[in-house]
């Protein structure tokens, strides 16, 4: 995956392994589908998580916010799962890629009933 600036990643380094071993996050989630505008994912093996929260204001622009945030998190998590284990994940690049994938699915024009 590129770093968002167009540079290709050359894989994990010894420094990366030391940093990853030093950093841990314990988390849990509870999803309350009040308006269904939020979504999240977690891939423990890769140490990656994503949260789409606060996208409900996009409804003003005709975006189906529930479909958009769920599509965004699905695209992002699918991309991470498909990467080689040694590939770094750059959050900005991942989010940009997931956004492109999600908007290409035309969620702006399709509202859920």
C-alpha cells in the first residue's frame, strides 16, 4: 500500500517490530443502532481499527449516511485483510482508498427505505 504521498512501502523493519511490541490497545465496542449512521471494524492480527462516526451531516448532500459509513468501513477492512502481513497500513491512504471505493458504488443517489 502507498503511504498517501505516492511512496511504496518496503515492508516491516526491525524498528517497526519493536514499536509494535511496545504498543498495545485493549478495546471493546457496543453498537446501538439508534439511527444507523455509524460503523466500525477491528482487525486484531493487524492492529488496525476504524470508526466512521459523525457522517450524518452528509445527509444534507443527499448521501445515504448509513450505507456510506458501513460501505466505508467494509471497504477499509476488506483492503486490510487482503494485504500481505508485512505491509504497513497508512490510515490516511486507507481512508482515501475506502472513500473512493465507497463513492464509486453510488451511495449518494440511493437512500435506504
